[in-house]
């Protein structure tokens, strides 16, 4: 039985002779590909074929990569398991009774199973790092502004980045080298990264590196996850690094702040899918409002609807100050905690996910449990920082991911440290 890692399986060859020549790549289905269907895991876009390539896809083609299909994902990126996809869940290749993580679950499963050499995912609150951790591969969430979002179907603009998923740190870094760098079509991109050589940083040299471990991001983790995590840190110490615990009290507010901000931005971004401007039109009867309502009722799944409703509520007159403005205050606090931590340490480390991969179906009836599993990944998006998930042993035969977080544009440092974990 197939893992269902792809929503659309179609090959697009490139005849360029670049650094990715001969490499096959899976592209998450919320990244626009000219002439190749891009559904975002939603029925709303089941027939949508973009007329242009995202900047990252242009760069892949220029680098000689062969696209082998569009990877399965939670609908519009909203989920942690790939089970909210309208095209059925993806299975975890390590244990097919389990989820691959999400929302870039198809991308990570494809790489872990060898169905693609490399993959692109997107990370709004952990969607690259979580599936990388659950499938036992490497994923990088770049600093906000390192990679162009032009051609990415937006979920929450202020939080998200496109990034690489690969079998090894060096390959992930090499893919990041290809997609990083400024883009005139995305004003949030920066000059940093224009001549990047992140792959060269994968030299495993952690001599003298100082690692902070935020107590709040470890104490709640599953025992088996914790054991693998501390073993990996002892290994890094044996290679010349030093680690100690630090406190980041703001991170306890991060999940709440993240979900208010992400849902608010989503409610605005998804307004364009009304069956007229974008999205499936049912040819409905009635006035505009009735036709829009029908298109949205039929086109969106229940998790997406929940978030549009909650996000609209959080932004509405009378509640804006109570929810959205408060969440922005918490976001500022999270940023301050990171700034303070990076005065004393080079990188921060935590388990990527506090738990091993869920059983398929386990978390579907309990959205709150699913949201809480993002506790260690969302602070990074709130602060716009880079982070990598690298395999660090297992618990009961299931992969454990170690997350390394760097200061802004500190990709080389996290790549270096992650390659030492790999050793
Ligand atoms: N699980 C988080 C959410 O559902 C993260 C998703 C993502 O990064 N796209 O919002």
C-alpha cells in the first residue's frame, strides 16, 4: 500500500546543469508550480493549476532538480499530522500505523521512504520540523526573510517560511543554499543569504559551542523523548560543546499566542476563496452571499472552518484588544526571551516534538491536544528565528528529533551543530 505522500504525482524535468542536477524533489502542495495542480490539500483548490512558478520552484529548476510531484499536507497547512488533508492522510514510513507529522507530512514521508531525494516544506508553526522529527529526517525552518514566499499560498504571512527536508544535514543545507536569497517579488526578503554556503558549514565542528537548554521546552516531554534528547546533548559535550539549562518563561504563552495570530491571519488570507475570485465554484443559485457561503461550506474542511471562525472572532471589534493585541504582546515577550538567551549562548536546544508520532486517528477528535504538541516549535516562528530538526535516536523504535535554534540568520551555526549530532 502506498504511503499517500503525494497528492499529484507528475514529473517535471529540468535540463539545467546545476547543483541539484539528477536530484528528485517533492514540492509541498501549497507552493505554486506552473502547469502543475496545486491544491493546498483542500477540495477548494482541487482543480487549481497555477499559471506561474513560485520563486523557490524557479530556483529549483535553475539548479537542475527534477520535480517528482506535489506532496500531501494538512489542508492549507493547518494541522500537525497531515490528517486534515482532503486527499486522505499520509502514513509514516517508519511505522505505517502512525502519522508522519504535519503539516508537511507528505514531504517528509517521501524523503524518508526514498520516494524523493529531497523535499520542500513550509513552516508556519513547526510544519517542517515536526514531520522531519516524526519521520527521522532533517528539516530546516529558515530565518524569516531568508527565503522568498512569492508563490506560496499564504496561511499566516508573518510566521511562515519555505524550507528544505532531506536525509542528511548537508543535503538539507545544500537545498537551502539553492532557495535562499533576496527576491524583488517578496519585499520581506533580505540581502543576507545571497551568496550563502550553508552546506560548507556542515563540518561537525562544535568545539567551544555554548548550548542553552530552555527548561520549559524539556520538562513536559515524554520520558523516552527526554532520554534520547539528553543522550544527544552528552554526545555534543563529548565533541567539545558545553550545555546548560536556561529559563524562557514566555514560551508557556507561545501556543496560545501563536494560535490567535495564525488563525487571525488565516481568516484574512482565506477570504479570497469564495468560488469567484479563487476556488471551486459550484454554480450555485441565489445571491452573492448565498453563493459564497455555499462555496466555502463545501470547499473547506472542518479544521479550516474552525480556524476561520476563531480568527474572525479574535479580530472583531470589541474582541481585538482582548485576543489579537494580547497575542502580539506575548509575541514581543517571546522575542525578548530569545534575545536575552542569545546573549549567553550560541544555540538553543530542545526536543523538536514533546511526544513520539501519534497513532493515525488518535488526535483528530482533540484539536487542543494537537495544538499543544506544537509547544516547542511555535516560539521559533513567533520570533522569526532559524531552527533545524535533526534525528537524535529513538524511543520504542520511533524517531526522536532534536531541535537547534539559532539567532537571526544564524543558519550556519545550527547546521554546524546539527551535523555534529548526526556524527
Ligand atoms: N501545527 C501548526 C498549525 O496547525 C503548524 C502548522 C504549520 O506550520 N503550517 O498551525
